[in-house]
C-alpha cells in the first residue's frame, strides 16, 4: 500500500502537476494540505476520474486539507474539536485510518498564533485518545515543526524562531509518546530528507531546506520504503514543499477505529 502527503500550496495553482503526479506515482492514499479552496471549489471531478474518493475541508483561505483514497473512505471527519479552521481531515481508508493535518505556523514567538499552535497540538493529542495505538493509523502532513536540529539546514539560523522551539518539539513528541513512530524518509539530494525549501535565493537548488512534513504511524503499519519525491519540487510552478511517499504493509489485526 502506498501512502503520501503533500502540501500543494494551492490545489488550483498546482492541479495539472497534482494530476500528473497522481498518475505517475500511483499512491493509494494521499493527504493534501494548504489546498486554499472551499469544499465546492476542490477539483473533485478530475481527481475522482483517477479513481480517488475525496474528503476535503476548506474555506478558501490559506488553509485547507484533504484525504484522497483509492481504497475506500469511511468514518470521515473534517474538524478538530475546539478549532474551526479547516486544518484536519481524516477517514478510514481500507485497513488504515488516515489523518491529514496542517498545523498552524505559529508566526513568531510571543504572537497569539504561537499559543494557538500549541493549543492545536494539544487538541490533536487529545483526539488520539479516542483511538487504539494497536490499530493501523497514520497522521501525516505539514506539522510546521522541525523535530530535530538536523531537520533544518542550519540550526543557528533559527535562533528565536518558531518551528524549532522546545515547546513545539515537545508538543509533537507527545504524539510519538502516545504510540506513533516518525517514519524518516531516506535522504534526498544530500544526507538529510528535507521536505520544504523557501522559493527565494535558490534555496532548493542549494538544498537549504527543512523537514517539516512528517508521516507518523502506529507500529502495525510496517514501512517498506519512504522517500521525499524531490522531482515534484522541480520546475516552474512547483509547490515549495515536496511530497513524502511511504510504501507500507499493514497488520490488520489491530484495534478497531472509533
């Protein structure tokens, strides 16, 4: 089974590239973030023509998330309790329960959005309490956190910045402590699997990036391979994120989804 997550930075602007990528990589389940469209404006028809069912949550602004599945959709959810922004979509996709997340950026230390980010993480952790860590479950998307110093090209450049603070990392670590495992992709261009590069100053070509897109899975989702699809980040009109692709085998003897 092939899973993938991709912050597309506007599904409308990226639609031809998205459809081509879906056809070439053939993922069974895809989590999308930053679709930047309403539910009505999401390109349901061309995506469904490729064999995918869709659950999407979006209001047309800078957020928006979706789960695309070729293996069925059930138990759909489009909200995170206490947070009306469309930053979470989830569904049972065949044997795996999949959640697509677009964690708030946080903006800057001391900004109210930073506190909102930590509160959002706390609610996500509370949501996990309704699941059984023995069941096949994946939470994937843009977490807007670099969990380790090696997940940024130069930790010294991020002093007094969001994404690397102990509080953000601790909030993400709580998800792992619940029973999720960080699926680390094999290295890309150099020795670190970055997933995001700023558009400016040739950051992508210099590989001055960050790993902020993650696939977190329960142990019953056994990873066969995982990689960052750098090819999708190349060329004119690309998103500033690259997809993370994970091939898995699933132990279906785990607990039932709630």
